[in-house]
């Protein structure tokens, strides 16, 4: 029995349906706003950002999106407007890179694992007591 390329393509998608985010799209602006809202609940607020978007290599859509320190409301609005695009955050390659600085030395950092990607809140770890000198004095 011969199998043509169309059969293989349909078979792959059917087999993987439900096991991966093969057709998963995310709006970059909404994704960042959601994690920033969660960060605010922990007392961390947006300070500045540097984000790179690398779109489909065939369409050449790439962007560098910056939000400067001590930004104005207009700069914040422009930043969010530039982030208002959809990308595939599921199976495949990483599309968004960057770092978002927050108050109190916290930051958001992009992660990628096995083709999926997202933002992760990072904080500086506390120094353990055993590394501190003169605790009893």
C-alpha cells in the first residue's frame, strides 16, 4: 500500500492532536499583561523591558521592542501596541526572547522547553543564615 505525502501529513497531525500544542497561538501583549498582573500581586511592578520577536523565518518578520527606564505613559502604550501580535507558543521553535525588569530586583525571563515557551518570574534568592557572619552578636 502506497502512502502519499498528504496522508502522512494528516496522520501526523491526527496522531499528535491532544498531545502537543501544535496549533497553539498566543497574543504576546495579553501573555505579558497576564504575567505582569500576577507579578503585581506579589509586589513587583514593571520597570523596563527588552523583547525580541523572531517570526517565521520565511516572512522575515522580526522586531526589537524596548521599554526604557523611567518611561512615559505614551512609551508604555507604544510598547504594548508593538506587542499586540499573535505567535505560535506551542510545538516548534522559540519566537520571543528577552527580559522584563521589575521592582525590587525581580525580573521576567523567557523560557523555552521542547518547543513551548513562556515567561517566568525570577527573584534574587535570600542569603541563607549560615552564610551570614556574626548572627548572634
